[in-house]
């Protein structure tokens, strides 16, 4: 599994060049794109197309070739295979067949954007692409609204304005966010600001609606557990009689309150009962 540059060819690692040159075959998302990369580095290894639409059937054929002794390198058009790109199916089939899967580390838009975002929450969720339709997208964002972790999305240029508008509506105008666009390329843009300002800035500049886009959203502001004490009359008897997760889920269903503060309050109530 060979990572390739996401824009700047100087990010190609010496190890990746060696592996691609030594492999018997390169499984490429788009042989035309990979062909340009190979030409730049003077690599003549033959290629075969492995794309989303043929990934499963092609993986079975490639596993047979690896079982016969060949070494196959998997690449996507840019970045690290299997991260919102083809590659995971081939890796899974290789594992199932007892074939070693070797990652060759390198560029990833996910890690690159996250490293420049400057958010300090200790946990991160990589969601990938949001649903293309507004309702499903808003439902997804609602499920993530109170998350105490940084969330990373990829987004298509033709949906970036709508997605940012939905984020403002669901997550609130003041949530800090980073738009990282065309990373490592000539027109790289990294801008951090509250969501409402970010949405207006992108609307006002059509250039920000082009290219490869990563959105990094800061964790929800921490909610003090005592703010949920108003629901103790519901939560306390449930905690006394039910497992913690079940009690919180039922209390959330009854009160409509956010899960995270209810869970934190339930932990306090449980400790009180135990003592």
C-alpha cells in the first residue's frame, strides 16, 4: 500500500520510489494519473486499473497473482490508498489469503490538514465525505454536534457551499473550523475561522470552491456535567436500576437532552450511589 504525493512531487518518499520500481505490478486507481507519476520518477513497472467499480473482482485476481509469487503495489490517484480511495478491499482480501500487507507511509490529505489545523482536542474522527443531500447531511452533522473530538471531512468543490451552510445551521456559527484546500499545491489555502465567517468567505471567493478540499471542525465546547442536573429526577432512578448505557439512552429518549452531558451526569450519580 504505497502513498503518493497529494500535490507536491517532492513529497514522494525514496522508499515509495524503490517499491514501485521493484514491484511486479502496480494496481492504480487511474493508470493515466499514475502513469504521469511513474514517468516523472523514471519507473517502468506495468500497471493495471483497480477502481471503485471493479475493486472486488480485481482484488481476487490480484490475490491469485500474489499467491503465485508476484509483488503488487497498490496506489491511489494521490495520497494514501484506502483512505476515501480504493485499496481497502485488496488489503482485506490479501489478509484473508495470508498475504502480508505492507504500508509504505507518505502523504495523506487527512494528516496534512489535521497537522495544520491547530486544534487541541485529544481525539479525532475522520468521517470522509458527507452525504450529498441536505437532509441526510444535516442528520449526520446532528449526530456529531456534541462530539468531544475534532472531526475531519473531505468535500467535493460543488458541494462545499451547501455543506458549510448546513454546518452553520447544525453546529452553530461560532464553531471553529479550518478549510484546507489544494494542500501542497501551488494554490494551497488553509484558513481557520468560525463556521459562519468561513461560509461567507467561501461564498465570496469562487476560487475557494475549486480543487481538493478538507474541512476540519473543532470539538464541541465542553459541557459541564452539572448542567444536566435538571434531569436528575429522570436519570437518578434509571441509574439506580439499569446499566449505565441503557439508563442514559432511556433518559435521552425521555428528555431529549444531549447524550454526552447526560452520560457525564450519570457517572456522577452512579458514583454517588456506590458510595
